[in-house]
C-alpha cells in the first residue's frame, strides 16, 4: 500500500548519520536494511546491519519513515517529502550558521565551487 509522503516537518531533526540513511530511503522510495547497506557500502564510515537497524528505528520514531512488515521483512518508505525537509534544513543553516554574515556566504560559495570540481 503506497502512501504519498507528507509535507509537514517532524518535530525532531535528523542527525548527520540519520540524514545519510534518509537520503538512501528517499532515493529508493521503499527499501530494506540490506538495500541501504548495499547503497552506503562504498562510502566511509562503514555501518553494520545492527547500526542501520537502530538508525531506522529512530528515524521511524521521529516520523520521517514508515515501517511496513510483510512476511517477516521490514520495508521502509519515506513519510515526508524530501524537498520539504531539505528546504527546512537549508533555511535553518542559512539562518543559524550563515547568520547573514557576508564572510560566511563567501565561505559557502567556496565550498560549493569546490564540490563542482
């Protein structure tokens, strides 16, 4: 049963490691722990099955993912739209980290340029 992701933002934010797992979930749409492990296997730091399971449990509890159990398998699907969550995170970053400081904006531009290269 497919459900359209919500446009509301859960109350608790995601940790950097939860963001990493959530990005995979958004990309795959409906996934398992093994699928996630395969997707992140080429990027350090490596994570164990147990670690990913614990992270998914927390992400479900926070309201970012839905858990569906089918024939002994756990399937995870995004409960919130990627664009809504990413936009909120970017706005928070701009407001709190960049804090309308021109020097901070210059640093951001440098980082973005480095990423393009």
